[in-house]
């Protein structure tokens, strides 16, 4: 579970206590998904983060985070799942800068999530018919592990959205739909690894290792992108 101030990183605590909820939630989410050898990158951003206190740009940072969730994180998982139409639909969206953008993105994401769910259900039915339903649960477990390692807490939000956020309820729906689409896409992506590697009857450990080999590069790039997102959030308005 995300906490406001990670005890293991003393330098973060005094700065986190002064940040607005939207930003400290982002800091903790990014910090939490990084490997121990990567967390110094967050500490290096502390001066810029501290400079944001009281600058009144928290709404802009919340929208920046949501935009990254849609355009970068969810789209990346749809892409490796082979859902090219859904990927393109997200990447053609306008940046999220106001309530109208949020509403437009929500409508597109609803369609995208439906497409991902349909593809996932087709896979589940196929595996059931082939008496390979255990593979479904393995793909689900490995997919959840990979999306978390890639930054799902950053993408889906660890803190309640501020009431001041434009179209806040619609933004929450957008992120929830994105989480659903990501989950379905990750499951499909892992199954593709299982199928190509002859691991249809493989266990979690073997499938996890194969998925790490095939998808680990993307997972690492998404973590790096989350660090970049935090840096950009600290620079909003500069």
C-alpha cells in the first residue's frame, strides 16, 4: 500500500509533508515502483519538488499525470497485446488540458476498454475449450506483476483526485477504464509470450521468466518514463 512518506528514504519525508496531495501522491507512487538502485533519481528531484510548494499548479500536474496514464502507459500495453486499433485511438487523443479533453478521452477509453475486454474474453473462451484454463490464471498473475513493475500505481493514481480537478468524476472514470484496459492487455500480451514460447501449460515462474525476457525492456522504459513524468511535473509552469 502506498504511504505518504516512505520510512526508508529519510530525505523524502520533510519535502513530502509540504507538497500538495496530487504531487506527493505522484512522488510516492513513482518511488514505490522503482527498484532500489533507481530510487536515487527521485531524491535528485527534491529541490525541484520543494520549489513547487504553494505555486497553485496542482490541477495542471494532475492532468499531466492522467495524460501520461492514457497516452503512454495504457497505450504501451495495448500495443504489446497486438491491439493496434485501440493503441492508435489513444495515441490520437489531444493532450489532457481541460474538462473537455477529459470528457473526450473518457469516451474513447470506454470504447478501447470494451475492445480489450472482448479480446480477453475471446482468449478465455478459447483456453477453456482447449482445456487450458489454468493458462488464463497464469497469464493474469504474471500480467499483474508486470504492470505493477512498469508503474501501474503511477498510471492509475494512488490518491483521491482533488475536487478542484476539471471534470474530476469523469477523470476518475477515465483512469478506472484505463486500468481495466491495461489489465486485459497485459493478460493478452503474456499469453502471446506463452504461446510463442511453447508455455501454454507453463507455471507462474517459467512464464514470468519468459515474459520478463520478452517484455522486460518495455517495463523498464515505462519505469524510466515515470521518472521523467515526475521531473516534468516538478517543472510545470517553469
